[in-house]
C-alpha cells in the first residue's frame, strides 16, 4: 500500500475473475486525450471525443483479450483469479500446467479474441450502407477530419468515401483497435508478448525449455531496438514505454532462467504484461478442475446457503425481541406486521418439527 505504483481500483468480478484497473490507467488515458486535443496544428473541434471513444474501445478490447487468456488457461485444466488493466495492456494471474501445449494455447487465446472481433467488425461493415472496408493499416488515422465528425473510409470497391455515420465509424475504430492489438501481440516476437510466448512453446519440445527461452529473449531484445527506434522517429512516448517494457521483461526472464536449477521456470509473463504462476509438479497428472460454470454454481449455492442461515439467525433474534416485548407490554403492543412475522415464524417452526 505504500508504493503508489501498486495501487489499483477493483471493478468487480467477471466469470469469477477479479478485474482491477491500475491507478496509472486513468491518468495516462487523460494525458493522451489532452495531448490529442491540444496538439499542433489544432485538430478539429470535438476531436477529444474520438480519443475518448478509442480509449474506451481499447479498454474493452484489452479486457476481452485478457479474458481470452484466462479461458484458455481454464481450457488447459488451469485456473484464473485476477486481471489487472494498466496503460500498456493487461496482467492476468493464471495457473497452468507446465507443458508446451498449455503454454501455447493460453498465449494464443488472447489474440484469437481480438481476431474474432476483427472478423465480426469486417463482416458487419461488408453488409451495411456503402459496404466500407475495415482499416487494414495499423497506421490508419482514427480521428475526424472536421468538426462534424466526418471520416474517410474505403469501400470494398476500393473508393475513398466520406461519411459522418456513427455506426461504420464505430465499427472501423473497434476493428482498428483489435487489429492493432493482434498485430502487436503476434508480430513482436519477444517476452512478454504472445508472439514470444507462442514461439517459446513451439520450440520447447524441439530444442528444450532453456534454449527456447534464450532464443525468445534475444529476439525480444531485437524487437526492443526496433520498437524503440520507431518511438524515437515518430516521437511516440507510449511506444518508447513499450520498448522499455519489452527490455525489462526479457531481462527478468534471463535472470530467472539463470537462477533456476531445473528445466522449468517458476513464473510466466503473458501478453501485454499478464503473468501466470505455474505448478511445481509437472510429473503428477493434474486433478480435473471444475469448469467456471460449475464453480460459479457452487459458489452461488454456498452464498445462498449462507444467506439463508443469516436470515434464520436474524429472524430468531427478532422473534426473541418480540417475545420479550409481548411479555412486557402485552399482545396489543404488537403491530400488524409483527403479528404476521410471528405467525410466519411459528408456521415455519411447526413445519420443521413435523
């Protein structure tokens, strides 16, 4: 609690997984929105609304990306407990078996969610209005070109067309966010991104865990230099932060690998910074785990039982209070509601006795 960098805001649970937002997320989001609004030359009026919508779409897409990892872990007989969303992506705490297939499927599940959303957006765009294409380029400008919110979109026939219709613009931005997330996670081959994790899991049974990890560490260092160069050339602060993050993640993986005495590492960093904690006994077959639906039903039943017990205790306390009132003040002192309560309580007690 003394370290502000560890502060987060809980949002609630989704499928039994606690979702938190890092304290830096709203600060960075606000800073990026203000940067767009006050950039030079001055953007069209209300451009900050576009930046706000993109931020919300990014938040929603990263959350679904991390849930994809969590469900992938559960599919591999693992589990997931928590997701942390922060400026550079998400952090998901999962527990997966120590084998290449579990690692690969868990890492692949996040980008598959983004790719599915891209497919749905493209399919919808193909059958509405002027049949616009989605923005295939990750360098597509997602902001308006005038105060009315006009944007240039390309039709499936290849023509550039202006539109102010909110629905195709919204779908184009949703596609753009998820397409960018997919490309970043798959094409950047290094820790902690999904491309690096999938390559490491692919090479693991072929050249061994240690060598596969070292190979991905060095490809990550190469990606770090390319991402950093891009950030410097185009003056993108968040891209530079991503380069630093890749460097730190790869360096940590190397240090962990050097300290290990076995062929397995004790930690697992997921895409966009998410982490997992693996089991220490790969030789012992994992016990079958309940599905999230079964765990949810079990937790719901337990909560209902606890609620019934609490209600019974409260009713017994109230009944004792009413009996004391009846003894002190007489039958006429009770209200109609209190009479009904005593009758319900008495009937329930008789039914239990029978």
